[in-house]
């Protein structure tokens, strides 16, 4: 059965970040994820995880100046030293917070850098990051992102990501599959998930259009959840959506899925 983690960067924005852990637990979540922990000391976050009995399943490597529009460092050949430093910082947090998977944002194609040069930098940086993560038993993930929301983003498709994973050749490098982004870029969600399930170690969701909760757009999420059951996916699904209105009112889809799970267990 799918396991759902609340994304604290997109959900519960009615309250300050450190209060969202309590809100996630009150909504029935056992796990959380978020973009970045770096604005807080690790112990501040660790204390909330302990207090509310939550697992932190994922966060990102530093992405540069987010407010200025930077969305990752990994494909910029001029910033490899900065990228390597960022891997060390991410691992410091991951080890203290018990995180077993880190996501590496590829970044936008840098100005005056050709795609071949950016590709070579990306592959080299991923090899470095994967090796560092492997020392601690941590998986490194890459996620294709649609180029409408982030124009110029380097990694935009599932097949591109799969080819890069093969080229890097690291046994702990996997795919983070975002249903929202890939519906916008590719469609064919079910077929793509079937084809690449062996590479997928984390899934995220939001509906299209609007990036709101399941049931507000065109994606048939009950079908996808049943498919993931059929395929035996046992990883986490991060709820990385922007709720329409109050977050607590956006979980009707989740209650329906929990009800389906309960019925399945009763029949087992």
C-alpha cells in the first residue's frame, strides 16, 4: 500500500515551519519531507521529529540562491567546488536527522554553457555525491522537473534521467518520480512507472493543473494508487501539493485512500 509523507514546504503553510511537524502528526502522517533544512539547526528539526514520532524521509541538497531563482548547482561546471561543499553540508544534516535519501537538484542550464559541457559536469558531480552518500548508506535521487514551472531546468524527462543514472553507474543513484511534473512533460504515467519502477525510490504527487491536491485536476489518482499496489511499490509518496484553502480541508482524497487500505486489510 502507498505510504504518504507530508511535504512541509508546501503543506501547512498556515503556521510557521517548525509548527508544521505537529500539524502533520495531527493529520495522521507518520513521515514528512521538505525542500531544505538549512535555515535551522539540525537539533531544532530532530527535536520535532522525536516529539511527534515522525520519520524524515527526504530533503534536498543545497540549491544555491533559491530566492534569486537558482534551482541547483549540479550541472554548472564552474561551481563544482561549491557543489562538493554542499554535499558535505547535506550529509551533516542527513546523518543527524536519520535521512536515508537525498535529492540532488540538477539546476538550470547555466548561461554560456553548452548542454554537452553541462551534462559532463552533472555526471561528474553525481558520481562525487553518490560516492559520498554511499559511505553512509544513503541513496542519492535525481528528479526530472517540468520546464514550464522552471524554465531552463536541465533534467526534464524520465528517459533522460534513466540514461544519466546508467552513465553515472553508481549503485545508490535512483529516480525520484514526480507525478505532477511528469504529467506536464510526458503523460503516460502508468506506462512510465511500470517501465522504470526498478529505478524509482521515491514518488511525489500533485494534480494538474494548479499543483493542488488529488481530485482537483485531470490525474486519476485512485487508479495510480492501485497500480502501485499491483507493482509492489513499497516506498514513500511525498504529498508535495499546494492545498486549495486550509491544508486540513485538502485531505479528502487521503481519507478515501486510507479507507481503501483499511478495507484491503480487513479482507486479507
